[in-house]
C-alpha cells in the first residue's frame, strides 16, 4: 500500500522525500525532513499511526498529517482527527480522493 500511495503521489507531481516502515521511523523521518505533508497508516509496527501522529504534533503543532486506514474503522478516524490529523484516506486508495485531500490540507493555514 505504501508503494501504491507513493506512485499516486508522484503521478500527481508531488515529491516523496522519505518513507518509513513503521511509526517510530515515521516520527524520526518527520523530525529530520520536516515535510510539507505526512501520510500515516493507522496500523504500523513498532508504533501505531495515532501514536506517531501525536508525537509529530507534539514536535510540530503545525504538521499537516493525513491518516490512512482500511474501511470500517470509524472510531480510529475520530481518534485520528482528535489527535490532529487534517484528513483521512480509506484504503483501497482512490487517486482523485487523494488529490483532493492533499490540495485541501496543503492549502490550509
């Protein structure tokens, strides 16, 4: 899924500056690269996406994060938004929905 999302982002002319295999790596990479936007899966080894989101927001309260997960996880969507996610993408990914979410999040202040 990470490779599929990367391909979609690159096809939309976005540069992917880093990819993490787990939540801990995602936090480390955010601190290192400070990207304009982060996508996090809720289900990841080492540290789940919601905990990674919380750490990233603690480090940078202006971080722009979009969470990703499978369908049927309404409580996790709510938890993600409450923790600071700006949008939520449901797998399997839809290129048009990703484009709208990214434009919306990047253009927000």
